[in-house]
């Protein structure tokens, strides 16, 4: 990600590190969408049609009930931790 952001925006490593993971994720997503659009455009000039990948990835992995419960529990713990931090700050 650092290389991608540095290349796209000319940012230094220190500046990139000052961004939150949420900001970085949003920027990477935006870059990806723009690049995909550019690739489709350039391909169309040559008569090639590119399919846009689905934003949603199908989950074909089947989890057992115990694992699903554990994931739900950890997700709730994370949400609770985020809520308690936001109340403090």
C-alpha cells in the first residue's frame, strides 16, 4: 500500500504513516476503481471489452457453527471496545 500511495500521490512514507488505516483503505479503494476504469477505457480503444469484477466476493467457505459463534463474539467484543473508546475521547 505504501508504494501504491507514494506512486499515485507522490507522498512520503512519513506522510502515509500519518494516515489512519480507514483513510488508507478508502484511498486504495478509490485508486483501484479509477485504475479499473482507465484499463477498461484503454482496452475499449483496441476493441477489447473488460468485465468489471464484482465488488462483493462470494464466500464459498462453509464454517461450522462453533466457528461462526466465535467470529460473532469477537466482532461484538471489537464493536464494544470501539464504543467504549469513543465514549472516553
